[in-house]
C-alpha cells in the first residue's frame, strides 16, 4: 500500500473501519501504573487489559507510563512517543486477522543513567502499581537465591540515589515515599516465573536490606507483591510484522502481532488499589500456583522441547518445528508421559486439554515466533520450566528419558553449531560459560552437568537422570539430532 496513515491521536478516525480504535478520550487519562521493560508482551497483554477497561468507561486514572532501564530502550521510547504511545495489535488466527489500536499507555519516561525520571514517577503518589517484564533471568538470582555480589547490585549499593537496576530504582522510590509519608505501591511481576511475586519481593527486600534494614522491613510489611500467571504467544517485531501493518495502511513503527489466546491469573493482593481486570477476562484468585505450574511446565517447557531441536535442525519457526514429523512426536511423548502426570488440573482445563490447546497454538503458522527467540536464555528457562518436572519424575520413581533428552539437546545447542554446520550466534546471557562446557561435553557428557548454576548436586547425583543424559548426548554426537529423537520415539534410547 502506497499511502500510509501515520499512527497518532489525530489520525485515529482516519484508519480503516475494520480497525478497532480507543473509544475513550485519551486526553483525560492520568497515570496510575509504571511499567518497566516495555516490550511486545506487555503491550499485547497487561496494557490490552487496561485499554479494554478504559473502553468501558472505567480505569481512566490507571494510565500506563512506560519505562526502560537499558540503553536500547531509548529507541523504543522514540518510536512510541512519535505515535502518541499508541500500539497496533494484530491478532493472527489461522483463518482470520483482527486489528486493534490500544491507548492505555500515556507516556514513556526518558532513559537515563541513574534513572532519576523513573524514580520520580514511582515516587509520585499517583503511582499505585509498578509492574515489570524484565525476563526470567533479570531478577539477580543464582542458585535460587538473591545474588548480592552481582556487579550491578554492588553498583546500586554504591550509588543508591542513582542506581543501575530497576530494583535499585524501586527501592529508591519507596524510600522517598516512606520519608514523605506517601505510602507504598504494589510491585507486580509479569514475567514467566513460578512464584514471580515472591521472587520480586525477595529481590527488592534483599537489596533494600543490604543498605537500610528499617526500609527493608517497611517494604516487606507494607508493599504488595502479587503472584501471577501470564499467557499469550507474542513474537518479536521484525520486517514481516512491519510489512503486515503497512499492508493495513497504518504507519506504526512498533506494531505487535499475537495469537488469539490470552490468559492472566492474578493473586488479589494490591496494597494501593488496582484496575478491575476481572471485568475483561482476567482471573483473580488466591491460588495462582496451580495455574502457573500448568502453564510454565506445559507451554514454556514445551517451547524448550521444540525450540532447541528445531533450531539445531535449521527450522526457523516454532510452527514449523512443532509440526515437524520427528519433533511433533517428541513434543507429545515427553509432555504426555513425563510432564502432564505431575500437573494438576485448574478450572477450565485438565492437563491434557491444556496440552492439546498448546499444541494447536504452537502450530499456528501465522505467528512467526522463531526457534531462536524461544531458545534464548536457556540458562534461566531450563531450570524454571524443565528441571522441576525432572525432579517430580525422579521423586515418583518414574522415567526421565524424554526430559534427559531435552537437556542433552540443549547441551548440543550450546555448542553453537547446527547440524548443517552453520553457526548459532550467542543466544544466552551466559553463553560464554555455556559454550566451553558444551565443547567439553562432546567427549565427557558429565561436564555439562557440572554447571552448578543449572544443576544441583541432588540432580547430578541421581544416576537415573545423569545416565540417561549421558546416553542421549552420546547418541546425538554419534547419530545426529534426528537420529537421537528417532531412537527415543522408537524405544531404542
């Protein structure tokens, strides 16, 4: 399409009639939420729920102020401010497309060293929720505990009024609020972590305690840290997504595509109020853990099953990988035999019906989610999504053959070379640690299990797991990825 309508408040009424646009006056919105780590997932998920409440005439004082803490966030800020912080969401079903422009975000703070604009906004009494999507590995944890010796944490302690991390900024803002008698706010993690609220509480309170124990006690007692489960497949934006929005005649520099399915389960614990998210489909509950365990193990664990094998075989997308004859069989066998037996049902889903839904979602070829993106940060995702199932199977004295093969494929992936000899570019925050271990594991599989930040002594010491891992990794190097998967499926593993 030659003529594009540049996205802005002024041009909303010029968009195609099929494009759903905000039904509220954005000029009257006031801030209530600060969101740190404003990527595609937030805009397709939490921001959409707030936007839909605004469409109902509600939530006008819960506008979202975006924030970033990394230098690359400045580019996203520039793009979004140029279009009045509007976002085009493109929902891609196998059979249809629907388009919606959302307007719940009302500003994006300057990205600066020391995070003074962010601290000031969080210290403002209008801010009642600070939410985050900073990735599973972004909470400064090692071995399941707070990493007090991380260089960025040490920088926060050295410069508490101009910290390096988002968590240092949150502590600084809460310190100002306490000193000014303004009261606390809720900190809401929206990352794919089991017990994500408990984890963000631990990070913030532990950091505060290193500098000011009284402040730490106040934060721990006064602030809320609700656990939650988030679920929606949202690919990164690339040239295909830009082309798709241009074909719709919309000049959006940062559009978001997503699948039709969206789910949000939230622990109802908010110290300073919250939007009525349940009115637009969110589930408020006191028992998030069953929902998150099902989703993290079945969907996120399933992503790791599919992604490493797919990328090693040169398959670009999750849809292609999940429907590949070998990988699809591998995916279903591991899930049904070694993951689902330890997952409890939740309202609306048995483990098997949820897996069937996930299988269909992965196969949606219109969602261009790459195996490389999904395989990123395996050092956080395997401990969070795969290893809990391994431990449950071992506790039940049940087979871990498939899960051990999943880990062996990850070890092979971290070698950094695909089956066709092409290079896998670094794809993990600790790739420089993983790649040498993967190289050693070619001749000595036990070297991979020596990664103490991933595998604990109990797991490594259990020969049911370590022997299966060794056998699978040895076969991968002897017979290739496809040969190892075929051997597992045929019972020859």
